[in-house]
C-alpha cells in the first residue's frame, strides 16, 4: 500500500486500520534509522514527528501491553509509505 506522506494523526489512523490495532490500544512510533539514534530504537514523540518525518526510512510501531511490533517503510524518492 502506498500513501502520500502523512501527519501524525493520519499516520496513527492508517496504521490502526492496516494492522487492525484496537482503537483503545496505545501506539508508540519508534525509529533506529536516523543517524542520531546510533542504531538504537528511539521513540518519536508527537512534538518531534513532523520535524523528523521527512528523514525517516522506517517507523517501528509498538502497541499496547503486549508490545506487538510492526514495521512501516518509506520510499525515499517520493516519501510515500509502503506497508
């Protein structure tokens, strides 16, 4: 599935729909692909999302108490999202 680049609220909505994540389950976005992360998984909070979103290669989606994880990859050429 390819989508144009999204703001945080749209990304949460699309991720919930795509991975069938319950509306009441918590969602945390993380990444390890930015140079500043040095290979460690770092949470992308709401205040940072729009600033870093165009630099992301992938987002790790962590959900709820069970901490299920999903990966969302970005096509760098046009900043579309590939699920």
